[in-house]
């Protein structure tokens, strides 16, 4: 339930109301399912039939749309309906996530902590010593924060997230449930005599810069020394693993089940599809897109789109895939040619 009038929604979107601005909107639905009390949006011709039939109480439409709303219906005219719809979702999400400031009685707070009076610490949170939490940040139930962690302002950390010691989380970050920030990197020395392992202490930390999002059950390993860094504005999907000492550049998007091995330096504005695997100690240039299920075993020095395992420039990779699909036919053709050649040679021998 969102309980906003059309007039208030138009103010949020900086749009113009056509029709009854006093209509109360209770929920948001897709245009094909929206009815009385609902708001939706129309932004593409392929939804024209749904738009013409829609009984939604309010529809967000483009400024150049001449259609007049039905009775008990309103339109909000904006420059870009889809973008405005996203703005509305963001506004509602902030309202849903808004929490009264304060520390729940069941939370455990360590010594020498600096927690803003406008921050909200929910039930069952455990916060170590020397932790700082900025203005309007919210820790949902069951968050565990180790010693010496710094959390900026307007950051939301969802239930059952664990943030290990010395890590730094910036402003306006969003961490989904179950993520682990700062667990040990995978560092061991192998004993050649018997194959046993000796653990290498991991004494670095993780830095999440401003506006970073970390998906549910993702893991970001702390550095051996120094920092594992997720750059400003980067978004990581669920079930992503970033290993120790990696640097992920600004505004990078990483899809689910991608694994980035240790000490990878990735540039700005990169896009990694689902189930991408990147070997350790590589460099990846700015503006690189790696398509799903690709394997990266060498550094990528030029921007572009890459695919395959090992990864290749995508057009080349697609051509190789096209040939591979034809292998059974090609093998058959080769067998036929070999038989024909054999027959010719036999006839020549006679």
C-alpha cells in the first residue's frame, strides 16, 4: 500500500496532471494488470492495446501523448515515462526503508562507538568496539559488525549481513541480506613434503565506496594487506564473489554467480555477465563487457565486448561458435571426401 494522491505523485515526478488529481493511489502494477486504485506507466507502442483498455486509476505517459483519460482516471505527463516510473519506485522504496532513529533494546553495542542520533539499529544487531555509523544509516535485524568498522551516511545494511573488522562502507550504500564483507582471502602456503596447508594471515580490509550495492549472499574478501576496493557506484548482483586485493572500478555491474580471483584490477564502467570467471592477477581495461559464462585467463587491454572460454572479442567468438555447431556435418563431409579420394587413388593404382 502506497497511499499517495495523484497530485503528490506528480510532485515527486515533476509531471503535469491530466484528470482528477485527488485520486488516491494504493498500489503499483503492470499496465496489463492495473485497475482502480493502481498506477502504471505507458512508454512503448507495443503496449498500445493495454494502454487503450487500461482501467488503472493513474497512468504515467509522455508529454506528447494526446489521449484523454477516462472518468475516474488521471494521467501524469512527463518527458520520459519509464525513467519517471523508476523515480516513483525509488521514492516508495525510501519510504518503506525509512526507520525511526534509535537503538533497539536487544542490540549489543561495543565500546567507543560513534553512532549518529539519526541512525537506526534494529533488533539483534551486534556491533563491536570503535565502530562509527553515519547519519540516517539503518542496520536491519541481525546485522553483525566487527571492531573498527566505519559506515557512512544513508547506508542500509539488511538482515544477517556480517561486516568484518576494519572494513569501510561509504555513503548511500545498500547491502542485501546474507552478504559477507571482509571475510579472509583464500591464502595458504602449501607444504610440499606432505601437501598440507599453512594459513597466511589476511590483515587488510574491504572498502566499499559511495553508492555501492552488494547483492544477497555475495562475498567480498579482505586483502592480504592493503584493501579490496569496490569503486563508487558499482552494483554487484546476488551470489557474486570478489577475492582478496581486487580493485573493481567505478560504476561496474557484475551479474550473479560471477567469480573474480585475487588481485584483479578492473577498470571503470565494466559489465560482467552471469557466471563469468576471471583468473587472478589480471588487468581489465575500462568499458569492457564480458558476456555470460565467459572465462578470462589473460588481461584485457582494450575496451569492447568479449565472449567465450578462453575469452575472445565477441564477433570472433561468435564465428567460432557458428563453426563448432557445424562440426558434425563437417566431419561427415570430410569422411566422404576421404572415401572419394581413396576410391580415386585405388582407380589410379589399377
